[in-house]
C-alpha cells in the first residue's frame, strides 16, 4: 500500500518562511503533488515534482528527493491568506489515475 | 468557464434514507473521483471512474454507489448501509494518463445525518 506522513500543524509569522515536509512509502513512485485547501473550500493544485530537485512557482517552491522518499513545500514571504491546510499526494503505481493523499498539515500564519 | 460543480452545498438526511450527491464537469476530463473528508483529516477515495460506463472502488466504498453514464456526470449515492455518512464530500476530475498530474476539485457537499 501507499502511506504519506506530514506534520499535523505548523505555525509561523507573517513574512517568514515555512517548510512543510512529506515522507512517503510506496511500492512504486510517479511523482509528488501538493494541494492547498482553505477551511470549508476545495483543494487546489499547487505543484508537482517527478524528478529530484526544487521547483519554484512564485512564493511557493516544492522539493523532491526520491532517494530519501521525501519532499517538502516551501512557502516564502508568508501572508495571512496562506493560512490553510496543505496536502501531499502520490499516484498509485499500478494505476496512474488513482491518487493517495496525506492527512494534511494545517498552517497557521500569525501577524 | 470550465470547472466542476457539486450540488447541493449542504445536505441533511435522516437515518435510513439514501441520498444522491451531484457532480458535473465541463472540462472534458475522462477521469472522475469521489473523496470523503472528515474534520482534520485527509482525503479518502470512495470511487473513481477512468472512462464512461466504468468505475472502480476506492479505499472506503462500502455503503456508497456511483454511476458514470455520461462523461460529464458522476453522481454518488450514499446509502443507508453507510454507518457514519456525516462528512464533507469532494468530487474531482483529471485528464487520464501519466501526463495529467493535476486534479480539479468541486466546491464540495457537506452531508449531515440527523
């Protein structure tokens, strides 16, 4: 089976940098995705990493190390609107159209 | 504008009743999904469909049923056999295949059993 582990909650102040980690155990691997979900809202896609290294998209970056089965989402210049839950997700290695999600990390941004 | 719609936003059901949640997409996506989310939890897959007239059980399919008669529509029925149906239900769609890495989610339906 597949399993993903994330910290349940992280707190940071406005303007700071925060890193949200995700470790995964899968029988095969086809990339790590990140989603953001505000309270009561729908998850929205942030990034996808298939290869090792850092992918940058504005204030958000995502990193992957396949050898360590580990990835993280890096949020810079934190804003109050970044307060949300963040989920990592992987594909089922036997079925590309099936995804598994971590339990999510709730980010609290304080003034 | 392309997207996914779910209705209703809030739904109340008496114990013992079946209820159907609607999900429609106009993104021309082949794959569609239903997830359940409980407070403070991640998304758990109920059912998914890769193509019209085909669907597979996810990790928590017991007490649920689906149909996929049209590409645009993937309704979910929560039956009376589902022991704890109160939850937030999310529908999603994506292109089919390895090159499609993003899932698009609807706004969700919050189901409460009274």
